[in-house]
């Protein structure tokens, strides 16, 4: 059957070709088009037959050879093709699959990757939107804001301000808020990295990303590099067994190298953040690194009152006894105080009222406390 069909098809073509003898030019044109099509298809076919090239990262160059690393982590010492553009360490390149010769440099846009993976912003958070952390604010102003704004003061006196600080304390107490506020007040670029993400998402790329983040920070200076959950990167390791741990270790080493590499009075500062200071590798806290520790506690009753006023300020409320509410929120973090305000608003909305009442707040406090206890139970059971 198939044979017959092909024969028919062949006849068709010859009919087409020979049927137009009257018009030679037309036949030639027809012929040319067919030839072109055949050539195009041949070209496509050869493309399909070629083996693909591998993408690698150039780690180091020695004479006419390169040390390169494949995405799977394997490293090879290989030749560079004569036709290849000049390379530098850190470039991305294509290598031949069989003998791994570097054949071509490729412009993998670096900026593109960093900016895709970290949060970069110019925050707009004023000091007055932070409640109950007066001491911490003063300290941050002294060690970060002042050196960025008036480096000459430090030069004149002859002291070196810290390159970075470590904010530590329970979750939801305003650590991120403090870091953003200092970025705002110094008009700095705020670059946020999350330790656990760096470890989980960028397998094999963590160290490179850290390097590029610092590069970006220098380009956009003044900058604050905020590293949330820094414990995920910088925790004390008893033994480095798995390749995953080695990878985290490499990323951490790169972070230390970057911090060591910049100047005390430069305009890049690092703010680390953790609620597990106990497991931190002391290397990160050595002098010249994040050597100023600032504890951010759960607010006391005064602090809660300030935080409550900050978040309730914009709300439509009736007559209220704020002190009573603040007393009832014993042990709440700043984030929980804010949740109380939001929840109270919802109670009013559900009751189709336009004002939030004292009772809405009381119910909201109860709800937030229950939620908190439920999450604690969860942690006990599964954490
Ligand atoms: N001291 C505070 N003053 C005002 N708001 C606070 C305070 N602490 C926490 N909040 C509220 O809780 C949210 C989460 O706080 P965040 O700064 O992310 O806590 P942390 O980084 O310490 O976990 C903030 O965006 C803010 O709305
Ligand atoms: Mg936070």
C-alpha cells in the first residue's frame, strides 16, 4: 500500500513538472523551490544529528587551559578551542560533550539571575512605625546610619564602625522592620536574601549568588544586605558529611570572604537576622564581621502599647480602653499585636459595622492566642 502511495506521489510530481513544458521558466522556478526545500530539510536534519553542547562555569584559567565546573558539580581541567573568545573566571561557557573542550563563551546575563532571586527595593519604613524598640533603634542608628551618613566623623576620631550587625530574637518582633527602616533613613538599596532559600533552591549556585549579591550591592551603593534566617547558612556543623552540607559550607565561606573583603567605612552594610543565635557558627560573629549583636525581644507592656497604637491608628474605632486590651495581650509579639488589629477589623466587617468595637478587639485577642497555641502544639508534635 505504502509503496503504491509513494509511486502515486512520484507520478504526481512528474506530472506537475512535465505538464508545464509549454512554460519552461515556470518549471525551472518550480524546480528551484523544490531544491530549496530539500536543502532546508537536510540542514534541519544535520542539526538534529549534532550532539548538544554542555553549559559550564569557568572556575579558573591556567595558561591555555581552563578549570570548569558542570552544573552537577563535577570539575574538569580542559582545553579551550582556539576560536573561543577570551574567558575570565566566572564566565559561563559551552563545552563539547566528548572531550569537554570549551568552544564558546555565552553571555548568561548575571544581573538577570541575581535580580531574579533576591528581593531588591528602596523601602519606605519610618522609625516612627516601629514600637517599643527605642534602645535597638538608637544602637542601629549609631552603628549603621551614622557611618553611612557621616563617615568623616569616624575618620576624624579614628574608630572603625562594624561592617554589619546581627539582629536576633523571637519571630515577629520587628527585626525585618528595623533593617528596612535603616535602609529607608539612609536611602539605601535594600537587598534581601533568605538563608534557607539560598540553601534549598540554589544547589550548586549558593556561593556564586552570594558573590553576585555583594557585587550588586556595591553597584547600587549605599546598600544594606539583609540576610534573613542566617542560621540556615551559618550554623555550627559537627561534621560535614553530605555534599549538601559541603555546598552550604562553601556558600558560608563565600559570605565570610565577601564580608572580609569590604571596607569598614564603605557604603555596603550587612544585617543578619536569626531566631536561633544559639546554633550560629562563631566565625560569623568574629571582629570585623557581624560583630555587633542586637537583641530584639518580645515587647513588654509599654512596647505593646506603642505597637498597638501604631497599627490601630488608621482604624475606624469607637470608644476604647486600649490599656485593657494591651494588658490582655501579654506575651504577644509585634506581629501578633498587628494580627489582633486585622482580626478585629474582620469581626466588624462580618457584623456589617463601620466601626471596630472594644469587643471586636477582645475576640480578636482570643483568636490570635488560640492560633498561637495551636501552632505551638503543632511544633511540639511535628517540629
Ligand atoms: N516592634 C514593632 N513595631 C511595629 N510593628 C511591628 C513590630 N514588630 C512586628 N511588627 C509587625 O509585624 C510584622 C512582622 O514583623 P517582622 O519585622 O517581619 O518580624 P521579624 O523579622 O522579627 O520576624 C511587621 O511588618 C509589623 O507589621
Ligand atoms: Mg523577619
